[in-house]
């Protein structure tokens, strides 16, 4: 293997913000149905927190 090939592999598999590399994320997205229940749970949790902050400031 050349240094260029090794560099490209390392760049493609660099962990993102969530700790997963792009290749793993692409593979995992094929296995997980969308919409993912975890995403739905997280967005509803964020919405509740935002409403609670808003109502907390009103009181």
C-alpha cells in the first residue's frame, strides 16, 4: 500500500462528532429503519426542554 492509499483510508474513517466514521454510519443506515425511534424520542425531548425553558422564563 502506498502512503496515498493509507491517507485516504484514514481520512474516510476519521471519527465524526458522534464518534462514528463515515463508512460505519453509511453501513448502519442500511440496517436501521427511518424514521428511527431514537431520533423521534430525541426531537420530542428537545422540544419539551425548549418549551420548559420558555415557560420557566414567563413565570
